[in-house]
C-alpha cells in the first residue's frame, strides 16, 4: 500500500498530491469522505457525485423493459427514475475507470485497435484531441461488421477535431457524449468522455444502441 504525506494548512485545508487526484479522477469541487476506523486510522473515499438521471438516452428501452415487467403508474415513474440514475452512475464509473486505464498505460490510440488496423487504416491525426480506447472498447469493436467499422472511422476522425459536435448526455457528472450513426437499419452509438484539460477523449463503449443498453444494464 502506497503512503502519501500531506500537510494541514492554516485553515485546516489539505492538498492532495497530483498522483492521487489523477488516480481517482478528482476535479475542482469534488467531495471526499474521511472515515475514521476503530484503530484511529483515517480512510479517504470519494463521496457521491452530483449525478442526475440520464436524459434523452435509452428512455424508450427502459420504459419497454419496465412495462414488460408489469410496471405502471407511480411504479413505472419511480422505477424509470431509478434506472436513469443508475445508468448515469454506471457511465461515470466507466469514465473514471477509463481515465485510470489511460494513466496506467492501458488505453491505446483508437487507430491502433486491431479491428481497425486489419482494414488497412493508416491514420494521421487531423486534430488536437488524443482519442484513446480501453480494453473493453476494443472488445466492442471486434464484434462489429466491416461496414460498421468504416462508419466508426469517420466518427473517430471527427472526435479528433471537435468532440463537442455530438450530443452531450445530461445526467453524468463527467463530460460524456454519444455520437450516432446508422449502418443499414441498425442504430449505432459511440459513447465517450472528454477530459478537456488534457485534450483527451476516452471511448467508453461502441456498438448497436440496444447492445450498449444491455451491456450497461449488465454492470452491477
């Protein structure tokens, strides 16, 4: 276990080392809980963030699931809110894990993913943003058809230049967006988070809209 030493300021403030702030993806105004154990040891953990219900994303699929389970009236309304809050929290957790993976050297440049290199793609960065993808995102690419991968290439190129042109998701604490495209009759999405100070974009998940919804619901 690593130990970090910090000093208490004149007004009781603590300044966390940058290594810890980066490890936990902490930004200004985040809240931490200080927990005192029975042996007098102090543990630090991140408190709940200002997560709101996920809006404009998957609502029709959530409602369909709840109706199939017999929910209606107030039950439907309450369960819908509960599900949307859960999805926001899951996306935030994925953002934190993706950022840590990047810091630990476990996120590669998106163009280095084997699913794309197998198409003979040789990309020269066209923008100021560094687009990275984690192991889970790489697995998402593997199951896609060649036609879908070609559509994703144009999305990645757009992200390098201006990731904010796509729709921002309302609800998650982090700056999380989704890019949409169609391949035949299939609705597909690329979900990603922007870490603006570093001009970094990390791809969280890629694929058909329904598949992403099922994947997120499968995360505990």
